C-alpha cells in the first residue's frame, strides 16, 4: 500500500470516527432532554396532529394504515427478533462461522 493510499485511508477513518462521535453526542443530548421531560409539549403536539380534533383516541387515516403500522411495529417485538437472531446463529453455525455465531 502506498503512502498516499494510507493517508486517504487514515483520513477516511478519522472522518468516520468524528461522524460517529457527533451522532452519538447528538443522540445523548436528545435523550437527556427526553428523560428530563422537556420534549413533552412537542411530543403532544405531534401526536395531536395525527388525531381527530374531537376524538383524540381516533387516529387520522384509513383503518388499513393503522393495521399496516401495527404490523410493522410488531416486527420489532421480542418474539420476532428472537426468532431472527436464532435463525442467523443457526446459519452461521451451519456455514462454519462459529466466531460470528458466538458474537
């Protein structure tokens, strides 16, 4: 590997590390505000935008949208994620990648 290639690689690595640090810092700041409860008025306003004005229990939009969103949310459930992880581990073991399976 030539010197210019290594320099480009190290600059790319530095940019990546800085970008990750900035994103993690931003996430930490937002998480701190949420934990302190400073975002409740914003959250309530956003929720109210997607509700019927006279009946806040009734979301806007057709029933099929509500069902589709509920189904997508269900993909993040413990059961679905557990089955997915188990399937990936089994695949790695069968493919001879035991380190990846253990990870």
